[in-house]
C-alpha cells in the first residue's frame, strides 16, 4: 500500500470528468486500498480517484468515528434524490476551507463493489453529503464551485499563496 499525492484546488486536473471503470480487477482493488490509506492518513472522510489524479469513477468513504466502515463505490450513480439539507463541507483538495453547501438529504445510490458486483444503498445526513461531494469530484466539480464568485476568487488566491509559500 502507498500514500498518494492529493491534488489541490485550483489544479485544473480536478476538473477532469472521470471515465467509468470497465473491469474491477486487482489494479482497481490496489488503487482503492491506496486511496483508503491516503484518506485515513490525511485524515478525511471521503476521497475520489480524481483527487489523486486517476480519472476513473472510484470513490472511498468512511464517516464512522472508529474508521472501520470503509465504503468503496465503483461507477457510483445516484438513482434518487430527496429533500434538501445544508451542511458545512470541507475537502482534502481545498485544505483549511469550510463552507455551507445545500444538497439532497436522502439519496439512493447504485455502484459496483470491490468484487465487481452491483449493489444499491440508501444514504442520509452526512453520508449522503459525502457521497454527493465525492461523485461531484468524478464529474470534475469541487465544492467551492457552489459558493459565490467572490468566495471562489478568495479561496483560489489563498490556496495559490499557500502553495507558493510551501515551495
Ligand atoms: Ni472533496
């Protein structure tokens, strides 16, 4: 297993639309394991392949306190959205920035598991937020794009400054 480098906003590669996984093989399982390790080590509660510069439809999520409920979703698709709720979100690709985003309160998702088998699940609350946030990454969208133009400009400048100072 290995820790992967996480792309930081405003890296243009974060706007790549990911391609579906055609076959769930050992390479995909290896990448999923590395992504989980990277997410836990950050620490974070979700990570999309897009964020580690792999543009395929694969996300890992674990919102549990004990970090023992890893969920791997391959080719995830939202079948149903219901209600609306506003949560404060953050993102490993946008370090230090948190802001409120409105999303569906309840979703039903279909995906492939690590054995390549299709399953469906319902999610509400934080889990629903997290899955919607990660699927957005696969579509090339970062959560700050839901914020005002002014906030996006400020965030971009702040992160570019941080990146310069880290060099
Ligand atoms: Ni994110």
